[in-house]
């Protein structure tokens, strides 16, 4: 069995991957001036799913992350970069 992914900030505090994904998704989407509905239309991912991801209530498969990265014009790793 694989261990869950763990992400740590530079100060050593741990982040929950889903929350990082949601925050980054919202930041990137808004920086592109896109609504959830527009992003959904370009990626094929339902608005409800995107909303749940942004609110840390759901995560995405790698396949969906790739769809998002293509739709937003960013590398998949951008969703997990910490500030």
C-alpha cells in the first residue's frame, strides 16, 4: 500500500494536498478571468466537482488534473506549488 502524499511548507508545517489543490485551482482560474462554468466547459469536468475541489471537499484523478492543466495552460505541478 502506498503512503499518502505529504506536502510541507518551508517552515515545516504540513499542508493537506487537497486544500493546496483547491486554493491553487481558485487562484489560477481567477487569474485567467474564468468562471467555474467556463472552466467546466473547456475541461469537461462538472462545475459541481470543480467547486468541491476548490472547497477541499474532493480531489481529482491524475487524468482530471491533466485536463485542468491543459484548460488553464499550466503544468500539473502548478496546482501543488506552495507560497
